[in-house]
C-alpha cells in the first residue's frame, strides 16, 4: 500500500475513534417537574424511576459531611421536614435544596445539570446528570462556599431512555458502537485471512490482510511520539 493510501487509511481510523466516543452532549435542558427531569433536543430525561423509598447518599469525608438526595420528592431527615437534598454535619441537618426551587441547565461540557436552592436561598446544589450504564451519586466539591456540586451517573440520564425491564443495566450508545467496531475488526481479520489464503494463496505473514500497512504502524506510532515530544523540531546532524 502506498504512503498516501496509508495516510488516508489512518485518517479513516482516527475518524472512527472520534465518532465512537461515548458522547451525550445536549444543547438544551428545559426543566420538567412532572418527570423530575428535563426535555432535551435528543429526548426526555426522566428521573422518576430513581425516586425510591430511601434517598441516595454521598460522603464528603474530609469535612465529615454526608449528603442525601431524592430526584422527585422532598423528605424528612432529622430536623428538616422538607428538603430534596440535605446535608448532615455531623449531627445537624441543613436543607441545601428543595424541589420548589428546582431548575435545569446545560453545563460547559454539554451535560444536563439540575439546580436546587434551599428554602432560605442561602445554599445551592448542582447535580450533573451523566448518561451511564451504572447508577451512582457522588459529591464533587463545594465551590464557592455553600454551593455544592454532585455527579449522578445513570441510564436514566440518557435522553429518551426507556425501561426495558433491566433497570439501569443498559449499554450506552457509545458502548454499543465500540462493541460493533471491535466485532467488525474481528470479522475483517477473519475474512481477510481466509481471502488471502484461499484466493491469493498467501503464506506466512502475508496471510494477514494488508500486512504491509500493519507492519508500518509501530514505526509510525514511534515517529508520532518523537514528533510530539520534540515539539515538531527536526534534529539534524553534521557530517564529520
């Protein structure tokens, strides 16, 4: 395979990997209280199935704080009788968001974000909703003071997600595409090898489809690293 053909092939591979990135960025996230979620251009995010009898919890170990959150309803905890998200510090409880003061927006990475403000308006919470095959609720940071940031990962954060009876044990679109890519890669090598052996009567390493292309790959990767770490500068030598 000639050098231009090889370059084009590598460009195609690069484009495939870019397209296979698990990306669920959205342009809008219009809050919908009935769905405990929001409407995006890719479909609705409905968090109602995540509202269970017990609120989700997350720890802030360095400050010995524990957070509790329910996506749909306010709940009673300690001395707080109506809070969608509450913090325990360590025997006192504070409301850091209620559903009456809830809203939604899109963060700088294109991820849906739900916002809640305490009843007294003194504290706020921000929950970034990440499309994932697993469910977790984690505390990220308090920045600035009295502004709490969390990350929710769930299949229900995927726009348009529907319950198929398997709960959150679903594969994201990116995961499915990665699986398809590797299946096609295996098929390519299997059928390519059969073609080389049966049609071209190739032997040895020539049985590998496009062997010359793959044999150049390690050297090109090495050259790429060398170019990157040298900041693109050429090293020249003077003959003695």
